[in-house]
């Protein structure tokens, strides 16, 4: 079964600074990988996804993530954060091609922005 | 822009009472998911529907939880009786295709349950 670990519970960065959120996954084959963002009291929104091909994927709001098979990682990056990026970020892994396949979420990393 | 609709947004109930949540997915989306998100944790899949059929309910506490999607469109999640540990956000999501290769789950704003 697949699983995903987000080792950082809470990260604070200054506005304008760069950001990297860590994500490690466990799955026997090539997984599908996702990053979602959740603003307080809201549902989740997809930032980006990796299925295959180029290991550096671009998403919305200036985010990107890099799939590294050797490290079982899919870290999220942004070169310069804005105060509006403060939110909870979830990495997720999916597996399987059938309708019974499912997406498993990590426990999340809360991002705070220092003015 | 099409959205996943959920109601109620907030529900406060006493333990042992019954509670129900409703979800209307984006029109045409065949797959519907119910997730439970406990404060400070990631969403946990409770049940997944493909049209009107359940394809995964392995994490659904079936002694007290039930879910249905009778016509393959909207869905209801019920808890009876509610327990203190059920306090959480209940998220509904939908996707256009089958399986994770659809790429994107569209989430509703959730229903926050507080059990007293």
C-alpha cells in the first residue's frame, strides 16, 4: 500500500524568501504524486501533479515540484513567497489504474509567512 | 465555475444523535469521494463511489457510518449514533474519470462536525 510522509509540521518563512516543503512517499511502482493547498476553513485545491515524463513539474501560483525516484521524494518549491501563500499544504500519492485506486494524503505542513 | 456543493457547512450535535451530510458533485463527474479530516491531520478516505457503486469503503466505520449515492449523482453520508471522536471536517470531492489517473480531485468546502 502507498503512504506519504511530510516531515515538517509547521514552517515559517519571510515574505519574499524561497520555500521548500518536503514530501516522501512509499510505493512499489511509479506513483502519481500531487500537492494540494488548503486555506483555513476551505476545501483543498490542486497545485500540481506528476504522472510521468519531466520530473520537474510546474503548477499554479508559481509553485513547482521535483520528483526524485532515488530519494522517493516530491518536494514543493517556490522562489519567492507571498503573504497569501500562508495555508496548509498536503502532499498526496495515488496508485493504480482501476476505479478502485485511491489517493492518500500526508498529514500536511502549515506554512506561515513572516512580514 | 462549477463547484462541489456540501451542506451543512457546520453542524453541532450531541453524542448518540444522528447526523447527515449532503454532497452534490460537479456535473458529469463519475467518481465521488468522502474524506474525513481531523484537526491537524490530512484527509482520510472514508468511501469512494464510481457512479452509484461503492468501490472502496475499507476505512468507513460501518457500525455507525453509512453512505449512499442512489442515482449516481449526489450523495449522503450519515453517522448514527455520533460519538465524540467523530468531530472533524467531512470533505466531499469529485473527479471526472476513474482511478487516480484522472489527476485532479475537486473538493467542496466541507462540513465541520462538532459532537458534544
